[in-house]
């Protein structure tokens, strides 16, 4: 039988889990397309970006990927801490904390992704770029 203190602890733990999940978002293909347009991505490149994001993060803002080379990629665009952000503090070429890429506010993610694209293009995401290059791009005509 649960004591009142155990019940309070359980309710608190469930509340924390629920609150932490509220800051992440998974987009549908059409939602993502509209968001990218809203942030002024070139219309002609939206299918490329959607493909890249689907392949890297599954269209979710909370995705974290630990790589074998000791680096980690964060968020919707899977931006890595090798060059672009720093874990636990602002830094990298985007001058931001990597953890800030894990919430549903895309403004900072977009700024960084555009900076990366302006410097090196889609080659910054080599496996996704090659995957999207070899496959047909997503059909967004119904969005």
C-alpha cells in the first residue's frame, strides 16, 4: 500500500516527466514544410531540407545522436558540437549551447542551420545529404 509521501513523490515525478516532454516537438512533413517557409528557407530547397531533417532527426526537436568520434549532434537539424555549438555553454561557430537546439523554439536552430549551409552547404550533413541525393525527395505538393 502506498503511503501519502510515496504518492506525492510519484505525482511529482510524473509531473516532471510531462513538463520535460512539453518542450519537444515532432513535426509532420507538412508542418515542417510550413515552418521552414515561415523562416524564409528558399522554396526550391524545402524538399531537400525536409528530406535531410527526416533522415537525421525524424522531424523531432529532442533528438540527440552520440557519434563514435566523441561528438554529439542535437535537435531537428542534428547540429554537432564539433564546430557549431558547445555543450553546457555558448560557443562554436553558432555561438550557442547545444542544449538550446532541443526545444520547440526553432529560431536559434534555423539561424545556426542557415549559417552552416552558407559555409559548407548540405555537405555538413554527409550521410543525410548522400541519402537524399540518391533518393527521390519528399512530395510536398499536398502541403
